[in-house]
C-alpha cells in the first residue's frame, strides 16, 4: 500500500471514524435513510465501520407516502441485506389531513418531512441522528459542523455552534437535546458517484436513464409513478428517456432527459452539466436566497 | 502588454477540469480522479484582503459553480455586490443570511474543488479578532495555510495574528499571498518590501520557512498559472510558481504521519460473538501488519496483531489515516480510550502536563474547576492551574493573567484524574491535541496542545500498599461514605451533620465530621473567597474526605459548596455509590432571617463580598441522594430522616 492515501480513502476513513465516535458516545443513535445515493453511501460506510457486526443502530425512513415505488423496493431490500432494523415513520396528522404535494405545496414538505422527522426523533427518543448531507450541496451546508447540535425543540443556531477541532467531536448534551451528525460532510457529488462505482453499491434504478411516462409542468419534467398523479384536462403522459439527479417525492422531483444508462455515463453527464444538483428540487427556492438556512433553523435536516 | 493578453484563466484552463477528457474518455478521467490525493488548507485574511474573492475564483475556475448558481450570482452581484457590474466572487462564498447582510464571513466554511492532481478542501476562516476560535478550528485540520495580505496595506496586525495562530497549531506549510497586485501596478518593489517585513516577523516567532507569491484573486494573476504581469517573479529569488501549482505539489500531513511509530487510539470494541474480538479506530501515525508486536496503553500489556479486518477482506498492511479493526493473538485488556502502539516504542502516560490552551467560550476559564478533557478517544476529568502567561496575539508579548477569556491563548499546567496516554503535540496531533468541555453546559470551551508531562507525575508513583481500603472498612464493619451536606449559609448544615454524626456514633460507626469553618482555620487558611479559591477549597476537602474513606471512615462534610461542578468533582474522586449528596434545602429568605452568624447583614451592607446567595450564585443540586427541607423539619427530624435513608451502611 502506498503511504499517501487517495482522497477517497481519506474520506472513507474520516466518515467511518465519525460513525464510530457517535456509536461510542451517544446513547441511542439512528441513521436517517432517505434511499437516495448519499444515503446509500452512508449506509455502506456504516456497514464497513462495524464489520463483521451489523451497524448497532436502526435505519429510520421518514416517509411522505409520495416517494417513488422503486425507492420503497430498494429501502426494504437494503434493510434486509444490512441486518439492520428499519423504522418507517409517517406523520399521522399529515396522513389524516391528506396532505399531498399536488394540493398543499410547501406545507407538504413541512408536515411530512420537517414535522415528521421531529416527531419520529421524539417518539423513539433518539439522541443522535446520522444524515447524508454534504457541504458542497448548498451554501448554508458549507458552514454546518459535522456534529450539529440541536436544542430540545430541534432548532439550529448557526451562530452558536460548537467548535470542531482536529477529529475531536463533542457529543455531550443535556437530556432532550440531540445532535445531527453528517459523516459525509466533506464528500462532493463526484466523490459519491465514484465511491458507488468502486464499491458496487446498490442504488435506485431511477438514477439511470430509461423510458418512463412523464408530463411537463412549469418547466419541470415529472414522472407519473402511480395513478395518484392528477392529470390536467388534455394532459397525456409521454414516454421519455429520463433519469433523476436527486430523489424525493415523485411529484416534486424534476427529471432530466438523458441517455446515461451506466454509472460512468451518469458521472460523465453530471460533470458536463451546468446546473447544480438541488435545482431539481422545489424546496430550496422557497423564502428567497436563504431558503435552506431558514428550513434548517426550523429543524429540517 | 495589455490587460486582455494577461492571465485571466478561463474555465478551460488545463490544470482544472479536463473537460475534453471527460467528454472523450470518462473511464480515463475517473481513473485519474480516483487516484488523486487530498490537500486541506485554510485561507486567512482580514475582511478586505480579498479572501472570499480568491476562493470564489478557485471554485469558478475549477467549474465548481453551475450555471444556475452563476445566474443567481450575477443577479446578486448587481444588487449587493461591491464590484460594480462585474461578478463579485465573494458572494459565492459568503453563505449565511446574516453575513450576506453584514458583508463579512462569520464562521468557518468548507469548500471543495479539484485539479488534475488533487482534491482540495478549503476552510475559509474569518479575520476578525473575536473569531480567533474559528481560525484555530480551521487550522487544526489543515495541511497548509494561505495568508493573504493586501499589497496596498502590507503586513498588518491581523497578518501577524493569523501567522502566529497557524504556527501555533503546527501548520508548517505557509503561503504568503500578496494579493491585489493589480492595484499596485504589479510592483516588484512593493512585493519585496512586504516579503522583507514579513520575513523579519516570521523569524521572530519561529516560522522557519514560507512561500511568498504576488497574486490578484480578482484578475487571476499567478493563481492558476504564471502571469505575464509579473515577469520578475520568475527570477531566481522568487518561488516562481502559481498558487495552484504550489498547492498541487506540497506534501500532505498524512504522508508525514505514516513514517512515525504506530499509534491506534481505540474507538470501539467489536464483539459480534464469542469468537471475534476486534479493536476499531483510525490509525493516528505509522503503519501496522499482521505479526507486528504491539503494546496496549495504559495497561502496558503486549500482544501480536493477527488480522486487520475490513468488509472488503483482510489487509496485509494499514497506514496512518485509515480506519481499521485489528485482532490480537492474546486476550488482553483493551477498550475505548486505550492506545495500541508499536511494542518497542510506545507513547508515555502521565496525569500532569504543560499545555497551550486557546479559550473559546464566553465564560472565562475557571482555574481549578474540573472540565472534561477529550484527547483522541480518551475522556478524563481535568483541571487547569492559573496560566503561567497569556500571549497577546497582536504583539506576541507574554502577559501575566489570572485566567483565560474568550479568544485568549495561554500556557498553563493541567492535571487529570486518570493517566492519559499522550505524545507532545509537535510530534503527534492526534495524541497531543485536546478539547475541554464544560461539565454543566456541555459546550466545547477550549482547545489545547500538550507540550510535555511534568516531572512530578513521572517521578511520583502510586505506592501500592498491602492493607487495602476494603481491609480498613471490613475491620470497622461498615461501608465508607462521604455524606456531603450542601446548602446556603445558615441553612443548618453543621447542626444537622452534627446530629447525624452523634447518632452514627451511638450506633458504633466510625465517623469524622469535616466542617467548613474549621477547615478554613487550618488546611485551607491560605484560601480566600474568590471563585477560584472556593473551588480549590472544595477540591482539598474532597481529597481529604477521600483519604478518610480509604481508611474506612464515614465522613460528614458541611460546606456551602455552591458550585455543581465542584460537587461533581468530588463525586468523581470516589468509588460509585460512596458519595451521598445531602441537600439542606432552606429558602434564602429563611436562612437570611435566621442569620446566626450575622453574615447576611454584612453581605447586604457590602462589607462582605462574594457571599453565596447575595452576590455569588448557589447552584442547587438537581438530583441529590437525600434532600431535607428545614422549614418543614427540625434539625433532629432531619437527622433521623437521613439516618433512615442511609441504613444499613454495611
């Protein structure tokens, strides 16, 4: 082995170190699992960290009931393969009120995701939650610590974060308080893709191009994933060769037209593209330039 | 030479993303990317040195900005930008809403970009004095520091401060980037003068070498490639490399760490079943192979590595920077906090040190108080003595101080409650760098670098004796306890403690009552009533009480002991269950009305300073073992209640 590790080897080692620190110091950790490519990498790193034991914490999927079918399939398969418990949480209030992305817009994200997450963490009493966010995703993420401290009401105060020196993380907290931990903070989108390729990590097939039924709305290509999709008068789904750069609720996630059917082709397209990854998501555009920062202060991941 | 012919590298500049390669042969590109090394660096400069602009340019040139972000940037530049109609790169980097409004960077932000040879992580560090802690944070993981100077202003107080901090944290690769050269007509004389000034300063604080370069972050000169505007820079007296070329070629820390002796701080013991026992951690320095003899600290026991286990199969060798799980040939004691080291060259273990401490909390250091100290995977209780001196980061002068305030840097001795396996910070960042955590707020309040252990702890060994504390206790037919009475002055601690001792005496129990006032006549007569002295008062009483329990006694103490942290310090000194906190709960009005010794009156008149309850706080126990309410109970009833709670005491 060469004495100088490659950047991916260093990133992998750093992430594993972070995951192990949390398990050693937190009372009841959980891994937030969104079934996306970042979650896939994070789960793989957790399996590496504790091999030959299974990761000693459960997976938590905060479900909105509006994810792509293919995501639910992979979710159940990966939980089984990793030998971890899978907890699925759906906000009962959102369910009762029938909150959905077609009729309720921003309220949908707020109730199913932000509120759902807080409720789930409170219900199970988790004091540390792993998330797959990366610093290269978005400007306010760039300043977040790896161990992000949250008050008992899940709030985040960007001006009052604990300093993080060397690889020493302070996981101490009072009862009721919690930490969100981001083990792949220092990975870029390209790193994630390359790691998936090198480790043959299973990801949702929607990341690869295929013919899929779509409609075009407000400049976004949406996939008609099931018959809950309300078609407007005269609207007919069209078969297009598409793929997704990020995955969320299918009615809120824009596809790109693409022919990239393999990982190298996807990476190639990603590198040559000129729009940023989160652009396919409606969520960042709320509340002007500070959208994500405001969401985070309210308790969003 | 006109401006248009000079270097203003566009996105297609060859050192950055090789777009042609991506398009033509993605596999070749991926192979190249896969084998890149990583360099972490920080940029330091004050608000106007053009730091954000330089970083913005590096991101822009390496195509880390997408079209939608660029559109937003162009719009923002016109709205709030400071560069007229041109793109304000700084807006790309200044992330949070608060600082966009103020136009300053308030926290460490991490950015990423690639060149053909390396991946870079940039910690963008603010230059304001009140944010020293952020700079120290950013520097702690850096392989290199870029110190920016505005060519028009030269070496400023901030420049000195940033350089000192980088040097303190042990960043040995320093780049002096003389920025805004376009605004001084690319003058060689201006550059030479700044470098001469800086050289004199650097020598004075022990910086051995640095690389100086004339750049313009705004125009792009000497950032990715050498600029035609500074032909003189190619001369023999100069580095003659662009910033990016330099960043691509300097040695990273992890390469240096691999050459040092093997050290693996244990994070977690992996025990899925009875047949497997592995020790997981990140290798701090050196390398390890199956068959290597190792020694586990602090126990000093030795064994041999049998396997290096990973999900992808066993490894033949692992090096510094890798996260691994190792197995031993023998079942020896090894757990979280242990350090696995090469057998013939292990690190030292000690409990008293000299260290440089950077204070990072609004509340100043409490000399003598117990904080959590985290070093590697070790967590111990530690107290810091009065600093020998603090360093004025602007003048580098040593200043006499009583404590350390926010952003202060000082040298002090510290003591830990358990031995710590360590190496001097200069030799090993992982085993020499530590953080201090407040036990009550859980904030990270300080960071430190261990320099050496004090001779005292190397030469004072614990003398093992044949008659143990259990022998003492069994002869007395009792279980030792410390009955720690705490409460306001006049709450009735001494009276109740006295009544409890009388009852225990009648029951043939061997006891001793340590009273606050009495101790201050002898053992602690050198101490006053400042916060620091009160902490030391309690620490000494705790040590004496501990010795007495070693002798098998039931010790009763009656001290106000107003600070939770100090009571917890004493609790931590004793075996589990031996510390019994008894809260004598009397409201301030009641205690003040009693005023047996006339002290409240004095305190109210101002004749007595730092009096608990009046101008010094009393932190109530949140979860005492026993609580007695002296409004509802007489002293005798309280004593009876305590005895009932304590039984059987055997």
